[in-house]
C-alpha cells in the first residue's frame, strides 16, 4: 500500500528529470565555460581548438586612438577574442613571433578580427601600419 507521500514523489520524479538536465547550464561554471556539448571553436584553424568548448563570454579588444584597449588581456585557453577598429585609420592585429598566430588584414573603421586562443602562452601583437601600437594576450591553462 502506497502512502500519499510516495504517490507525490512518483509524480514529481518524472517532472524533475528535465529540470536536472537544465540546471548545469543555468549558472555556468567558475571558469566561465560552456558545458561540454555546447558551442565549440568551429571557426578555429584546423588543429588549434576545433571541438573544444569555448569561453561562454567572448572577449573584446577595442582599437581606438591608436591603442589596443585593454593593452593586456588575460583569458583561459579556448576563449574567442575579437578586435574592433574604432579609429578612422586602418590597423592590423599581427603577431610579433613565429608562427604568426595573429595576422589580420588591414581593418577599416568598425571592421573586426577574431581568433580563438587554444594554447596557453603569451601572444604579443602589433599594428604593422603603426608599429608603436602593441598589445598582448595572455592565455592560461584551464
């Protein structure tokens, strides 16, 4: 013989199933990443980070008044960074090291360039048109 509490539990258990599946994505994680099975770095160059989860919060770098802002950006591996040129002059985002991980075309006003950083390290870049402009992205292991 079932008690009323047991009957209520049997009714609630199937209803809680979908909620349990939704909960992991509701609050995000401390690392700010999308749970496995979420978006991946599909636009990454082959072998860089294809299939790896990307940061839930893409990062932005503004190019304004002949400066990259922020000048230094620290991110976890797998994060997509987008540069947007707000100047009236063209600028590039070009790695100083080899291989040239970052190598944008000249970006006109409001043009954007994006890159997903798969591997930890420090990536220093400059504008090849205005070499005194420089910035860096520090990529940390997850």
